[in-house]
């Protein structure tokens, strides 16, 4: 595997009846947290909303890693205080320290229409063709 494939892991976020977004987990942002999340995939739950943030509970308990309180549009972060994975629709200040774990790279607009309680699922992006063969 190439270095980029090891440090950047593509994912898909599916929001029921709304579509999907794509992104990537980025290991160097928070290596322990990203590795823990990858071991738990697929993750799913029901959407909760707070400001410009879409989040859902995940079964991960750990403190902040390289914690930040300001995020940018498209950032994906683990929120230790809430035990949740957060996707940010816009730049904002967070409620407590979060560990940045990745970035939504396409489809962010679906999160502007999502409602609380909507089922959501995040998993590794399915590889096709040559990329699948290289991963073996």
C-alpha cells in the first residue's frame, strides 16, 4: 500500500432517504482516535443537531487527542465529552474540545437538510477495480 492509502482512509456517510457524502479519515490528525474509530466501523445511529454540527453517538470512550475548539466547514471530529462523531456544516466554535479525525470531501450539502432522528451510517468507502486489488 502507498503511504497515502495508509494515512488517508476513504469513507462514505449515508443519511437515510437523503443520500451520501464522502470523505476521508486522516490518521495524522489524531492517530489513536482514528485507529479506534476504524476498528469500530461501520458506525451508525440517529442524527442530533447543534448549531452547524450534525452528530451521532458512537461506542468510543477516550479523552481528546490534539484537541481543538475551532473547526472548519467539512471537518469530522470525535467529541469526547458527548461520546459522538461530529460532522461540521460550517466553521464554528465547539462545545468543549474535539479531536479532528477527518474531512468530508464531497456531498456536504446533504447535511443542511437533515433532521434530528434521521438514521445515519458511516463506513469505509467500497473500493472498486484496481484499488480493491491493491488493498488485498
